[in-house]
């Protein structure tokens, strides 16, 4: 019964982290800013770090099933 919330949370974290990482990579490859009005390197680094953290949290949730 407790595995349902862990699966849901893991999917949410994994989907968000994967989508954010993919979006960041596409923006950087096209030379477009990741966030407007912010240093391009800092915004790409912060977005990449956040997406990796979300993927790690998703993996952690899946290990709790």
C-alpha cells in the first residue's frame, strides 16, 4: 500500500528532471538563454544541477518501493 505514493513521487521527479535536463541541453546547443536576464553560464549550470537533483530524488523514491 505504501509503494503507490513512492511510485508516483518517483515518476514526478524523474519526468520533471528529465524534461528540465533535455530543455536545458536544447537551449544551450542552440545558443539561446536558459533564463532571461541572468548570466548564461550560471543559469545553465543551475538548471542542470536542479535537473540532476530531481533525477536522483526520483531514483531514490524508486528504491523505496
